[in-house]
């Protein structure tokens, strides 16, 4: 038996990266997965492979959320879980960040998470689970990604408030805080069909060997396993908490 047998879980940003691996793992564990993304071609292909439902979902659009929930309930009759995974990253010093760029990141990362909770929780079965994707930068600072870090800090606040407000329905809400993970966000070579993706991954491992105690960049499959833990009964007494998955990066820097 799978850890998610009989459960219906909607995963945003599921067409690639962490979301894709979460969708794959959840399906393997028995869940009926709803693959949600704006990347329709990739999302539909993944859904077809998994025998899952695909929904087009721009997480910053409230109407899109309503349509996604309606489609999920029409197909499966219920929703038991939500993975608020969709997110974007922009590099800029705070003083050089245009307001339009700031608001673009807020719209996807912060507003998207808010709308997910707001729209899905009322339609969710009691005893459901919500996992919000925050970041290593939600619990510390990092130069040149101030807008991203601000939205990820906000997600932790949303997580804690939602956990308090939904506890009476036994809906658990937690956040995962990945460090550097080998996805298109950290490794743009994955978006270039002519690039040496494996070579870039090795280069990233070498870079993070000096920064991360475990000596390498993380893999999206590892993040998916944490999301599975927080979605399954294995975490039945955990809510309102951030879970850092960063290879020890936050622990500090060794000088030896």
C-alpha cells in the first residue's frame, strides 16, 4: 500500500523541477495527482504519463484557482492535499529592483500561496494537508535575491496563521525550505536542449562542495520525499512548522 492511497493532491508548478518530482512520487504512493502549471505542453505530457488530471493554473489569478478546484472535484469528488510549489526567482540588489519586478515575484510566490490556501482549504476534506514551498532564504538573508527572500519569509507567516486557523478541521499546514536544488531555477542549462545538463550539475556540485556541509547541491527528488512526509500520516502531529532541507548550509560555515 502507498502512503497516499485514496488521497487527491493538487501540485502547483508541477510541470518540471521540484513540482514534477513531487507529482511523480505522490502518484507512485497511490495519490490521484492534479498536475497544475502554466507550462501546458509539459504539464499535459506529465499528466498523461502519470494517468493524472492536468489543469492550467496561473497561481496569481484567483479565477484560475477556482477553475482548478472545480476541475479536481469534478474528476475526483474531493481534495485532500495541496502543494503550493510554484515560484519564480529574480536576481537584483534591492536598490536596483524595479517595482514591477518586485511585484511580479510577489504575485507568483506570495499571492499564489495565499490564493492556494484561500481557495483550496474551504473545498478540502477535513484532515487534509497543505505544504507551502518556502526557501532557505525564508529563515536567513541572501544578497541579490531580496525580493525572493521577502516572499519566502511571507510564506512562513502564511503557513503559521493557516495552521492555527485550520487546526479545528485537522488540516495541517507546513512549509518546506529548500536550499540550493538542482532544478531549472538553479541550473538554467536544464532549459537548453543543447546544453550539457549533467556537466552543469557536476559544476554546481563542485561549487556547493565549499558552501554546503554535505558537499553538493540538493536533488528535487529529496525535496519531494520531504513533501511526501508532510502530506502523509507520518507527520500526523506536525503543523505550522518550517522544515529546512539544505544539506546543512544553514548550520554555518566550517573554517577547518
